[in-house]
C-alpha cells in the first residue's frame, strides 16, 4: 500500500494512507510526497487524492459599479442655506441611541452565556477547544488476536464543556474506530485510553491516530 507524507509548513509528517490523509484536513494545496516521485507535489495534482477532496468553490462574484458621469458645473450662484438651529431634539436623539446600544449589549451577552436562548443561534465564545497534546500505543499478542491500547492526553484551550475523543486504528486497509466523550473544564488536561481487541495478529502493520472535537 502506497504511503504518503505531508508537510505542515514546519516539518514533514507521515507516513499515512489516503484515508488517514483525509482525516488530517488536507486541501488541494497541501504539499505531499510519496516513494516514486522526486519532488513534492500538491494534493490537487495527485489523482488518487484529489478525486477524494472537496471541489474548489469559486469566490463570490462582485458586479462592478458603473462609472458615474461627472455633473456639469453650473455657472449659477449657489443659494446660501441657513444653518438649522440646534434644539432639544439633538439631545433626545443621543439619549435614545445610548439606550438602544445598552439593550443590544445585554442581549448579546445573554446569548453568549446561553447559546440556546435563541433557536438556531450559537456563540462559540465559551465552547471548549480540545487539542491532542500527545498519543502513544501499546500492543500485546495472543494466539489469534492482537490487542492495541491507544493512550492520548487531551488539553482544553477554551471554555468548559464536553469533547469527543476519536481513536482510529488501521491495519491492511481495515479501519477500527472508537469514540469517548469526556468533560473538560477550562484549561484542563485529561488522559484518555481505549483498547482495540479485533486487530489480527498477522494482519500487517498497525497505524493509529487520535482526533478530538467539541460537543
């Protein structure tokens, strides 16, 4: 099976198969290298990868505004308009504007603290932002099967909430997935592990990956 390497701008990472590459969130411009080519290529020029990537979306079309003709200068003398006298209406307008601004501020703060206050509106201010800090795997063999335990450390870089930790194991084209839901306080780290028992002892090389997302 062909293995691929990607470059994230600072270092090369891999090897991965095609399915694992898609889980890494690559796009058409991601640099990729595999055994058989001399130089790095972008993903959009590798047929077996580009065919599985989402099609590029054209930018929105902005209709150019027609040029306005310069008005002809009139030789007539402009009429002098007297400046309107200030009245109490200007002060009333400022007070009304301030009241509206205060109401909008409290509405926004209420929605930020309670995302479900208005159906269909969700603020991401206080949602958790889980990040995989480290991961490793321990493997042990039995007569028929191989057991692999994947360990991961998850750190929350956002507000308190739940996060889904997704473990992936691939072996000879077979993919096994496990998901664990954990609760994280702001800036909290947790160690999570999961064991895969269905891996074949003679099934070939084992690869694993861990990802996480807010719930």
